[in-house]
């Protein structure tokens, strides 16, 4: 038995085969032990069973994502259809506002960790805010235009972005216009204005396409049944629904930024919101227009030089205002203002002081020609360029000096005499016409944004201007402190829109000759100085007069108009004279004080002689092409001073 086992464990060689008959055979291995069949492992040796993969967690999140997408789509559709995208615009505002705030919180330092420089931080955030305002439109575009008018105090990157805010806004479709008219009057446009779009005899005509479109409203031309040509200003349908949301978002974002950057802006928000809200109320605009027309008619120095279009209350409502149609030249069209007059001797431009709107040729035209013209008028307002002569090469032939003098007189009277100030006098809201005498007439439109100055504040502001021009630092500081301003010199410069030289404003070291690292440090210091200057101007926010926000806007726009026209007048002197004269003419001052103010006014006129000397020096230099006008010099001085305060002033108000 042992021998057999041994044989099984030993590999035996095969016997030899005859030559030619050998074939390879598979090897046979002899294993020890008996044969064991294959058996599966026992369950206990395999451990615990692994459950099958069901993807429950993934399906749960996919379901949540699906439900959120459905809910978001429904909310977006409802918001777009019934709430004029108010919620969507607000969410967009908060997201962009938060992104900008975090960007500045992290990167506003000499060497930003996530940007190449502070300028790069400004550039990308200016782009974000500009896109936000344009995407949201409506009241946001109005806010953007307000920022654009003050953008000279912002970093250069913001100035470049916001200079595009003056482009025309897109106009609404006619169905939206018709909806507003029906909601306000309960009638169709044809019934309200007595017009026909099918050429029905005896009816007026109206253009469905707007002649102008702004952020809040658009203007349509119409000829009523009685022949009056009117401008129908119709608020965009979505503005009413968006207003509450937009103002709420404005308040929240301003509150966050005030706390985040330690600038006391939030206290000014209620007043700004109230003004913006009133600007969307056309009944309020009609009241402002009628009030200003009445004040100008009572002022002999203005009544023959300024015109306010009539408002037709019977055809107006809270969102629709119908006013007299004005034919004139926009202020920004310098060539049409100054080119020679081709309209005939002792004749004015169309519609000015009794000059008929129809061209002279129309009165003698044959009846069939007149009918053809009327049929064409049903489609398009007739153009009246006959006064420009052949090839439209003529113009009003009036003096830019006379135009600008009238403008400065008007807004100075509003500030110092009337206490009722139009705060949006940009070139688009001013028309120039020619009277039969050859003198210019200024037409002021868009009376939505006004502020009222109480008599006490109005007299203080007049005294403040007199103190500015006579370097009366004691009076200047006294009034400024009463307004809660901590730095009277900076505030004086902001009011004059030129450096105030009567105080002890210190200058800081420039950036020339510094290394790249030192320039970054210096740039950061300048930005911090700008923020400090704003805090010093605002000072005690409880005392600070809210009206100064919009008065400063008015002054800046008027200065920009003067600079745009080539600085034809000494704006600072004219404004100062009105300030001094108003303290003599004010009906609410005691007689004894008015007599004292009259004596001071005479002395004041003598003191202003030095201002005239400088003005004529700049005019001669400008005539000889050796430099710019007075406003250009003021702008250059202000840029130099502002750079020391951390502000880059490098563009005109209406650039872009």
C-alpha cells in the first residue's frame, strides 16, 4: 500500500516508441490525496450581503431640482405677465448689489488679492452696474441718468460707463400705449382725443409711433379736431407696477452700502424716493408746469425770454399729460442755433409768439394740394424747415451768449427768487426758438422733477453764494455749520464747481515720480480721501438740507450747458448777482433788512469786477485760439483740486 502511494506521487517516464510513430502525449500529474469536488463558499464566509444600488438620493435631488425649476418657471411667467417683471428685476438688483459689495469688501485695498489694481475693480463693477440699469430699465434708467449727471465725482471707470446713460430708451408698442389711455380715461384714444387712424373726415390725427422715448414715458404727436397740435406724454405701462418694488430695492441696497462703506447716504433715501415717485405722477408735473409759467409771467426780467408750454388738463390724467406741441431747436444743436436766419424779415421760427405753425406756402396752396397734405399728415407730422432756406443750411441766427444768459437767469431766479427749482435742465429738455425781433426764446419742458425751497433756506443759500464770491469765510462757516457740513471749504468748491480759494485747503503730494508699488498705495489713499470728503460734506445728516442734492444737480447741468456752448457767459457772476439781488427783492423780508441788503448789493457788484476781468481775459485768449473758455479753466482747476481729494474729474457732463 505504501509502495502504491509512492508510485502515485512520482512522475514516471513514458516508454520509448518506434521511430516515426511517436506522438506527443499530454502530461499526467499524479496528486496526493483523494479527489475533492468543487463546492460554493458558505454564506458565513462571504460576510454581510451588499444591497442593490437604487439611486434613491440622486432621484430625490433630481425631483427637488425639477420642482424648483417648475416653480421658478411659473413664478417667472406670473411675474412677467402680471407684475411687469418686478420680482425678477429686484432679485437681479440684490444679486448684482451683493456681488459688487463683496468685490469691494475683498479687493478695495492698495494691492487687491483678486484683481490687478483698484482701477480693474472699478472697471468690472462699473460694467456690472451699467448692465443692471440697462437690463432693468424704467426707473433704474432714470436713476442711472441721475448718477451720470454726478458721475464726475466717481472714478474714471464709472464715468466712462455712465456716460452712455443718455441714449434714448426703447419705446413701448402701441397696444401698451392704448392700454394706459383706456385704464386712465375709460375710453379709447380715438374717443379721448377725437382722432381717427383711418382718415375719417372731421377728426384729428395721431401718430402711433412715438416721437421721443425716455425711461419713464414716451411722447406722441397729434393734431386735435380744432387744429391744435399737441404733445401727448404717456407713461409706460409697466412703470406703475415696478415703482414700489424699485424704490424698495433702492432703499435696501442703499442701507447695505451705507453700513458697509461707512457713508451716511441712507438718511437721504426717503427724500430722493419721494422726488422720484412724484416724477411719475403727471398731474404733479402739470401743476409744476403751471406754477412755473405763472412765476415767469410775473417776473419782467424773464417773461419775454422764457416760455412754458400750455398744459391741457381736460386731456390729462395721472399717467397721461397733453401739452402744447413745441417746434424748436434742441440746445445741443449749436449749428442750427447760430447759422444765419433764412426765414424772412421780422419773422420768427414756427410757433414762436404768434408765428403760425404752418409754412407760409400752405396758405396759398390749391385746395387739392392742401387735401393731399392733410392726408399725409394723418401718417406723419409735417416737417417745418422752410425757415432754414435752400438745402437746410440756415439756422435761428441767434447769439449763444443771449441763449446762455437767459438760461442762467432762469435757473438763478428759480433758486434765489422763486424757491421753485427745475432739477433736470439737460439739453434734451430745452428748446430754442427765434422771436420776430431776432432775439432767442428759451422753452423749458419736462417739469416732473422739482424741489421747493422754504424762504429761510432760500435766503441762507443766497447769503452763502454772496459769501463764496466775496471770500467771507466767517459767514460761509456759520451757514455751513448750520447745515451740518464739517468742511466748509470742500462744500464751497462743490457749490461753485471750482476750487474755493478763500480757506486753508491743503494740497497733497502728487503721484509723479513714484514707483508702481507707491502709485498703488497713493491711489488707495486718494480713494479713501474721497470717501472722507463725502462724509465731511454730509456731516450731520440730520441737519443737512435735502434740497442741496438736487440743487447741486441743477448747478452742474447748467455749468455743463455753458461749457458745451463754449463758455459764452460768466455763469458764476450772473448767479451771484441774482443771489444778492434776491435779498433785496424778496417780499418776505423786513423793509429795514431789504434796505441794508441794497447797500450791500452795490458793494457786491463792485467786488465782482475782478471776476469780469478774468472772464474777458479767457474770452480774448479763446478768440486767439490760445486756450479754452472760462468754464474750461474752472474745470481744469477743479480737476487739479479734486485729484488731491481723491477724485478723478476727466470728462464733461454731456460726454457720450
